[in-house]
C-alpha cells in the first residue's frame, strides 16, 4: 500500500510538471494575430498593442522586458480583442516578443535637450490680465442685484411686521353716499322682507340706510340721535327743503311706530316708505353735489368764468 501511494505521488508530480512545461511551450510557440498602433514613439509616450481572439492571451508580465513596459490591459468582449498599452523610458530600438513573433519598437529621445546644461528656474509669477468690459459690467450687475434683493427682503419684513399686504392692489374710489344709499334701498326692495312677515327688520334696514346716508353726506350723527334730534340737525344742512324735511319726518316716524309702538302699517305703506326714502336721497343729493360734480358744473357755467371789468 505504501508503494502504491509513492507511485501515485510520482505520477501526479510528473503530470503537473509536464502540463506546466506544455503551457510555457505553447505560449512561446503560439502564433498571434496582433497589430501595433505605432512602431515609433517619443520617450515616455504610449502605443497600443491589439491581439485578436485567441485561446491564450499574454499577460502584462509576458509583454514586459527591460526596455518595454506593459502599463495596462483591457478586453473588448464583443470581438475578443485584448488591448495593451505599452511605453518605454529608454531611447533606441527595442524588440517586443509576442509568442513566436517579434516586432521592433523605436523610441526617440527628446531632441535638442541637454539636461546637464539646462538652467533650473523658479515658477514664473502669475500674469495679471486687464479687466474686460464684460467682466466689469457683470460685476456691477451682480452688485446692484445683491442690494436689490436685500432691499426687497427688508421691505417684505417690514410689511409683514406691520401686517400689511406684500402687494398693494389699488382700490377703486368709493361710490358717492347717495349712490350707495340707493343701491342699498334697491337691495332692500328685492329682499322682500315685509312680504315674509319681517316688517320690523324691513323698517330697521330702511331707517339705518337713511341715517347712514345723512352721516356720510352731511356729517349728521343720525345713528346716535333720536328722530327729533335728526330732524333738527337736518334743518341747517345744505340739502334742506320743506319737502325733504317732511319726507324725512314721515320715514323716521313710521319706522318708530313699527319698531317701538309695534304698529302694523298697511302693505301699500311699506312700499310708500321705501319710495319716500329713494326720493329723499335723490332730492337731497341734487341740492348737495359732490366736489367733482360741483367743479365740473362751475367749469361749464359761463357766469363763473367771466371777469369783472
């Protein structure tokens, strides 16, 4: 049994050595299809060796020698071509052995350079180039843009702190007091409050509209006055006339009867009170024109544009 193990070990050793010798022999004896990009390079430059598809490819060590250095390799898997970058730092003619073939690589030295006589100098200072118009304009633009952003940020902060809107939308000028009062009375007519049995609400809205009109048009604090106080203050207003005073008295007294005496006027009296209110607003507005209306009337009146001799 011991002899058997010895014989098997000798056989395995002989087989391994024989195989290794065959691999070495086959690599050196193989016929490669190769191509060298350039057979002449400058000292330190690189050239690329391409070997077409084969069963055994040479390694970096196989392609390197004392004069030629194989730097790196990469494979193109689409066609099985192996590429190897080669370089050399020794000037002269060097043979590259590729399997059973050889190719000569000529390495040229840098011409007209004698390193023993070259003067070593310090690195030159940075050269200053003059500024161009575009560079100056861009710098100025960035400067103003920066401060514009800062100013906008400060303005936004101040408006937010004061609870003001960021963008001020111009408001339409308010309507004249008589126009707003007439619109409100027309809305009251369309609401049909008294038709729904809400008579007290109807007269409350009616007198509130008239009293607020007096406040806006004549500065009479009617909402804080009684009916008699309102009538007394109206006598000294520009829109006063006997007919207007009588209409105002009937409107306010009828409303007082409904709100405080709980009287129940006839249906026609509801419409009559509303129509009296509309007529009162229109008549007093005609006697108290707005400033712009008054100035326009004066401009069109020739009597006001004449000069005394």
